[in-house]
C-alpha cells in the first residue's frame, strides 16, 4: 500500500511540474487560432508550426530585455548580500528562542523571490513614471 501511495505522489508531482511546460510548448508550436485566439483551446497539437517562433525572433528585440534583466538580477544579488551577511551574523549571535521565529518569518517571505517583483518594475515604460508622479 505504501509503494502505491509513493507512485501516486510521484505521478501527481510530475504532472504538476510538467503541465506548465506542456502548455508552453502548445503555445509555442500551435497556430494562434488554436491557442490564444480560442476560448477553449485544445490540449493537443492541432496544427504544429514554427511560425510563432520565427515571428518572435524576427520581430522582437531580446538583447535589451536580457541585459536589463541581468542588470536587475545583479543589483538584487548584491543588495541581498549586503543586507543578508550582517543579518545572518546577527541572527547567529541571538538566542535560539528569538532567532528561530525570525528565521521562519524570513524563510516564509522568501517564498516569492525578489526578482519576481524587481523585473516587472524595471520593465514599466518611462511614461508610467512621468504620468503617475503627481
């Protein structure tokens, strides 16, 4: 009985993590009329094509967003080290009854990485900041 539960757990875990990759493959290689233009898109390949990828790589600039993402990731990493190293040292000197709850709170807040918040902020157009600075 225990082995069956392990296999069921592994199957659920596998589907949970591979389903988004499969959806991305459907979006990348299916015709738009079967994916983003459809109200109920099918979960199978209807008309596989490379046109979506060809369009994306010929019409969009990937270098500047990549460089911007690398710059943001580097700054976030440096700031995390500047704040994290002294904080870790300070927590190591506190008694366990005080340090452990603080560590748990810090770990809970790290469930959403800073890059998830930092990158969309840098992608906002400059006009957004000019119009909302009032």
